[in-house]
């Protein structure tokens, strides 16, 4: 029987580039928008780093990469077309990273509350996670539309945690890019940075508390942070 030694802890996960490899479907939709506008498609691998700031930012950066003016990318018509296309293709290629399913199940069995804290719209996040059968693992899926401010604001994380009865003082943020590590720092929460996601900035430069190269290593990183938390409290006589 697994010991429930993580009860009282909330683990907040970013979505794109942390839990799920989504770049093929996101860039696929971007490229269909570019082709419709008579522009060259973005190379699949080089466009990975465009992901992370949401659909509007992806469109803007994609159009700039194609050498086009960003004004068209900002149009409501194009944004609506992007969302409609993405919904149709949201899980054509997207899948959990290796080790995600097993690690989430183990962390949940150990008593942790698991949530998703993402800059992807909540309805799109729920649709994606439902199609790849990950929804059952999470107490909440919290996009920017369900909080007062999006990552990198710490409000996104704190409000998501408190919405499920969690304690921000016993929370860990896990993510792949600057908005994730930034929101953890803003909220005063420790963070785990993964190196297999979409950040254009090296994870070492973002300075999370722990860096991991594989999702399977997250459980050990969580344990390190939890032990340090309790040691610090004990030394402080709390």
C-alpha cells in the first residue's frame, strides 16, 4: 500500500510542453492559417518555441516568422478561424509525454492534489485532456479565463490552488517555460522546471528550484522540495 505522505500538498502542472506534447497540432493549425493568407508555413521543429503564450501570441509570432505584418494576425476573424481549426485537430497528434500517466497516478495515490494551471483557454484544455484521457487525474483545470490574472502572475497559481481547497504554502509549480517559473516566484512557491518543453530560454537561466530532464524524475524532485520544506520549518521551530 502506498503511503499517503503528500496529503495537504498541491502540485500544479502547466499543460503544453509539460504534460502534453502539443506542438504538432498547434503548429499545424498555425500553418493552415498562414497558407490561407498566402504565406509560407512555419517549419515544424523551429516553431516549437513559439508555443507557450496562448493562441494570440502564437499567431503573432507565426506571422512575424513568415515575414508578414502582425496586424492581420491580431484580427478577430483570424483568431476565430484559428480556434475553430484547432478544435477540429486538437488531439490529432498530441499525447502525454513519456511517464506522465504513471507519475500522475503515483502522486495522486500518495495524496497530492493535482491541478492544471495553464495559459491555454480552460475549455480547450479540458477538451484536449479529455480526448487523451488525462482529465480524471486533476481536481481542477484552470486557464486564464478562470482567474484574475494569467501566468506569470502569481495570482493565477494562488487562485487555482485555493479553488480546490489547497494551501499555497504547500504548493509546487511544475512547468517548462518562463511564465511557469515566473508565476511560482511571484506567488512565493517552489518550482520544478522541465527541459523537454517549449521554452526559448534555457531552463537553467529561469532558475527554478529543481530542474528535471524527464517526467519520471518529477516525483523525486517533489520529494526533495517537500523534505526541504519540513526541514526548514523544523529548524525555525515551527
